[in-house]
């Protein structure tokens, strides 16, 4: 699913569009919340525990509905602190963006029911184009400096029922490192290398060939998906994310 840096950028655009006081005052928690469903990177939890979405289920699903069904207290914004509200608003943008990617990009073009059949190459292409999108945003160092500064200032005085304070502090450090890092292809090669090994491909020759072809693979993937489709995905991520956050903030 879309990388962490890209999630913070979409959360910023949602916050800029909505101009709610709580989002403006708690930007650090908004950005941190927009990455938090992927906290399982350090906790090793199952994906469904933080995304409230079953990847094996092809029926219509809503992670946002699943989240607030599991934790209804977090839906009642009037009883929550401002930092928690902003964090959960960011969390909502992440769930919306991931589901858009799954339903409009991954499943139709790379998944098991797509023309590519969900094979290894399809999954590497999927990850490569995600990294490329992320890189396009993160080369704007002024933007990333803003995100880094806001996350650094977040106080983490939060009331998240399913994530403890110690884990949140660890995650904040991870996100600051991610946002502050250079989005170069060597970093993606490390990600791709881990993914290939997880699938059981450990032959040095196979790994070398996949990693060598990455820049060309991105170009091939871009021709396959088209820039218009990716631009539409980004626009819809902001539009649908803003709609979901507005509904969350105005639910009372």
C-alpha cells in the first residue's frame, strides 16, 4: 500500500482543504495518525488489526466503519482531546487511501484477478510505482521539513484504545527517520530485496536481476497504469479523505 511519506502528504492536503481548528493546531498528530495503521511494522501485528480490512475478501468493505465499530469511543470526538481527534483524523485518511489503492490500482492491475495475475513481477511493479509516487513528493525537502517539524512537536498525549503510549513513542521515532531520509532508489532496493526473500526467492542471480531492472520497471509500470490514472488516484485520495474526515469531525 502507499508508503508512509505519501500518507503524510495526503493528510497535509486534507488538513489544508478542510481548515478545521483542531487539524491546524495538531498537525503533528494529524501526520503521525496518517501513518499509524502501518505501526504493525514494529509490532508485527496482523494487517487486519490496524487496517480493519480483509485483503482476502473481495466484497465491499470499509476500514473506517470497521475501526469505529471496533472502537466506538474514538468516534465520539466531543469526549476526546484535540491531539487524539487529529490523530484519528489522520488515521482515517490512511484507511481511505489504502482502500482506494487496493480497489482502483492493485486489484484491477496487479492482483490475482488482474491481467497480471498477482505474480511476483506484478507485486514488485506495484511496490515500485508506489515508491516512485512517494519519491516525487519527498524530494520536496521544504514539504518534508514541515512534516518533520510538526511530528517532532507532537506531544503524544493521546488516548488511542488499541495502541499503547510506549509503542506510539517508538513509532514517532520511526516516522521522523522516514521523513528525514533521502528517497533514493537504494532505499527501495532494500525494500524490494526483503520482499523477494519473503516470497522464497533467494537466488543471488534472481535478486540481482530484479533489482537491476528497477528504474526500467517503474517506466514500464507507468506506461501500463498511465500518469492520468495515478493523478486521479492522488486527487481521489485527498477528496475522499477530506470527505471521511469531515464526517468524522462533524458526527456529533
